[in-house]
């Protein structure tokens, strides 16, 4: 085997995203445990990374984003769409929109019912509480002393207020805390920020860990494969500064490379469907057919309106308006730059017979183009993003080459099932009804997209197929479970291989009801607790 060999560590973490940073932080709290963290992206120091509104310029920029693209998807008119994923230390948690949504308690009870004991709402709630610091949000279910600061936006917005008022007049409840376990209703999103600056896993968990001598961190270290002795993972091979290196671990390798790259790494290493591996010439180490399957994401249709008054983010983000906003942010950490693009939320049921919300709305006092970058329009506008919370449609991610840096084939099949299609259309109709209410009449000029000429269910679905996009919430490609197609067990250990775990959003058996980053942080917290528990027992 070519390449130099590093000193041996107890644990090797592959990937410094949300869960990877949490893992590094928690494992190194024990000074007797040595950890090597390998991150493929760079460490970036741009001030944009701390500014909530900078999401619009970070996503789609190859310095910060892997800019993955799907294969042509026959369920959305044969289009390919961009799948943004963070290409830097901190991962997607460092460039996302900072919306903090745990999901519904039933999501986790469903995980437990799928033969994953230890993952019910009651089981995961302590880990949500341990990671968050949410002093301004009441309730016994909220954390007070965690590292991730969670709170409401620092300002209220006139247009968002009108949207929320219109929703209430349409018969929907206000909800002061959708993360309490009762999600239904409307209000302002909670965001992971601290006084107008991004509160990230890299800036908290990892920053603490970097002060400890038992963490070794390498960035721009691209892991090309896992190393094995029989059916035990013993380390990794990676490329750093143009040279190939090997790293050996005493206990476990923890793959935390995310929903796109975790299954990619397993397959490159010979863990996956024997048929898939044979197609690209990778020798089989362990046949595990579920690797790369069960891909899920929230597919959104975005409805846009022209606004009569110049009070939207569009005009505040250019010219003299932007100069004023920059000055306000520098002085007080307030104003436009301190806010996420999506300010208002809604969690609703598509029909009365639904027992819990199955639709989510993102209200933005801005109108912006499609795709991963969200470039703002030049005229005043507003947008309501709509998606089904628990899509049934499932896709896949698989390697197409033995070359590690070749992007995998991402085949999402976003609108594959009838339920997903009908629920999305129902959500679009509810969004229209709210925006067309009297509370927004002084602001609403006309519907930009899909436009008033689009009326029937078939026309609305065609608009969604032609113009809908990912909500940047891919999960599930290393699914947790006990059946033959599961990839990891309830302790996140890879089935059939010793010394190897996957701990990130890819282990979700089903997608949670809402934005997925909070759940990814929780998985990092609970995953670290499982690793430490086994470490103290001497198990691996």
C-alpha cells in the first residue's frame, strides 16, 4: 500500500459537517480519547459565513458548495437540478438558511416503530435539549445551556406580519413554538443565530474541540476509501496536499460525510450492492444492497407575487438600500443581513382528515429566481415556498466511477408517487388562498408565478414539474433499520462490518417533517453518546 501512515487514533471521523463537528466536540471531551477529523473541503474565513442573509451568495459558489447536480429526473419533466452541499469545514450547516426545525414527535416515534429502539421522540428529546440554547423560547421541552443558539429573528417584517395575519383569518392557528412537539400553525421561524450571527457546529462544538490536544484536524483531506482487515474497518486512505496517506484507528471509523458522500464512500470502499459495485469495477468487501437507496428530499414549488410597496428584501439588498443595511448590521447586528430569507412559517394539513400537518410553507418578503442561488429580483416581491413534509417518493445515489472525486449519480425521482403530487398541489392552493386574503390586499399586486392563468390541478402540477426545486434536505441513503436493506443498526453501526459507523442525515429511515439540519445536529449528539457508551464498555 502506497503512502505514509499517520499515528494511530482511537476514532477517525470522515466529514466535518454538522454531525461530524458535534462528534468531534463530544468525543474529545474525554481526554483519554484521540480523534482524527478529516474534512474534504477547505477551512474558510469569509465574513459572509457569519451573516444569515449571505445564504444567497454562498450556495452555488464552488468555493463553499460542492454544486452537485442530479441526473435528468423523469418525474419533473426530465430536468436536472442542483443539490447544494457545503464544501468547507462546517459543511452545509455553515452555508444554509439557518432555519431550525426539529420535526414532529411522530416522526421519531415512527423511526422507533421501524425497529429502531432508542429513537422515539422521548428518546431523542434530551439530545435536542442538550444541543440548543433557546432562552427566549419557553417550554420545558427546550434547551437552555447547549452550544447552538436558537431564537427568533431579530426583527419583525411588515409584509410577513400581513401574511401571518392572513393565515389566522383563513382559520389557521398561531403557534408560539412549533418545536415543542406540536407543530401545527403559523409564526416566525426559529433560527440558529447568536445576536445576528450564525451559530454553527463548527463555530461551537468544533471550536471547543480544537483547543484540546486529543483532536487532530485536517482539511482538504479527501478520503478515497476505507481500509479493512477481513470484515473489520481499520482505517482510511486519503489524499492531502497531493500525497496519499493512511490513517489507522484503534476503535472505529465514523463516516459523517453526508447524504451524498457517505454512501459514495461506502461504495468506493466495497460496501454496497454487489451488482452496483461490479458495474464500476469495485471489489466487494460486503454486500449491502441498501447503500445509496432510500434518498428523500423536500421538493418545493415556489409561488411568487409582485408587491406594490418598496418594502421587500429585493430593494433593501441593492444600491443605497444595501449600504444602509450593511451599516446597520455592522453597528447593531440588525437589519436585513441579520435575517434569513424565509421569515414566516406555516405547518398545515392538506385535508381535514389528516391527523397532523403534511405541508410546510416558507414565506419570504422577497422574490427570487429558481435554482440553488436564490438571486433576488430587482422589483418588490414576495414568495411562498410549498412542500409536502413526508414525501413517499424515493430515489438513489450511487457511484458512477472508481475515481473518488467523480460526483455520484443522484437520481431523486422527486414526484414519483400520486400522494406526493396531490399533496403538493393542495399546498399550492392553500398558499394562494392565504395570500389572496384581505390582509395582504394593500401589498399584493399580481401573481408572478405560476400566474393566474394556471388554475387546474393538472396545470399546477405541470408548473411544479417544470419549475420546482429541492429544498436542500437530502436524507436517508444509509438508512437505519434491521431489515436486509438497512445500512446501519439502531446504534448506527454498519451491518456486517465491525469498527464502522455512519452518523449523519443519511441514516434517517424517513425524512423528518421540516428542515433537516436540527435533526442532523441531534443525530450527531445521540451518535456521540452511543459511541462513548460503547467505548466505556470496551465494545466496538
